[in-house]
């Protein structure tokens, strides 16, 4: 009988010690190669937040309006917003890496850059899509909208816009995933570079194996209200 995708992936993780150590270092897995179930945020959140904050500070984009642009910078900082999404969406840490791949594809397709006006909506939309693709269980658009501070109707529109830009291409190869992990780890160590730099080539050979996230947090979390006003 053919091995299930998640089992094939875990077998590969066990056999490739360098990848295993990298996932552990970023907080994507625990010592048992499972998605971490403990409290606290994985290291990957601080790394991605730092990269994005630096990127939007250096952005020179002007006079651009898309459904992802708000009228003014939202009240929550990038790291606070990312931590909020991780806490209330119960997504696996690997979704955050895949979301980076998705955002790179989106920016390249649209010819855009990260700014303080679009980063929040790009984050909530890309993470929601990553969770739908990767995780065995995930919340619906209404929940993600509440987490992200947008209405369900707007969340639906953002999802459609994002998917259209990606041509509904959500598959991420294991090699691409590993390249992003390595790159993010280096970014975390050197505090240099930008998310908009040419991303690793996304080879369309095989599909990124889905990671089961068995240690879901209690779905009864009370979501603290937040509004991310649009234009």
C-alpha cells in the first residue's frame, strides 16, 4: 500500500538530519518531529516579522491601491498581528513559511512591494490559504476575517483576488519549502535581506506533502475584537 503523503514527508525528515535540525531550530516541529503543541510562539514568527518590518520600511511604493491596501496603517504592528493570527487561527507553524512563498508569488505577479498599508491583509489572506492547503483542520473565512479584523465579505474577496493572482497555484515543493526555511534561518541570524528579493525557484516537480497538525489548540478561544479598516 502506498505511503500517505504526511508519512512520506516525516520519513524524509527523519533521514535528512540537516533539514530536521533546521525545522527544529525554526520552531516548525518539536523533538518528535511533530508540530509543537506547547504554549509560546515559534522562532519563525519573530524572523518573519523582522524581515517584513524591514521590508516595509525600505519600500518606495507610492500611489498604489489594491483590495489589500488600507486607508492608513492598522493599529497593530506586524509582529503583534502575526502573533494574533497564529494564536487564534491555530495554524501549524509551517503555514507561516508557506505563506511567505505565496506572498512572494503574489507580489511578483502583481509587480507590488510590501508596505505598511498592504502587509496586514496579505498576511491574513496568505496564512488562511496556507492553512487550508496544509492543515488537516482549519477555520472558515468568517473566523479568519474576525481574527484579521475584516468582514467575512471582504475576507472572501481577498481570498478570490489572491488566488486569481496565483492562478490557484498553491502547491509548494518540499525543496522550495526547505529553501525558504534555510533563507529565513539565515535572515534570522544575519538580520539582512528583503522578502522581495528573488525567491528560490519553485520547481513544479511533486507537491509539498501536507503536514498533519494533531495538537490543535482549543477552538473555544475568545477572539479579542480588532478592526483593520480598508480604503
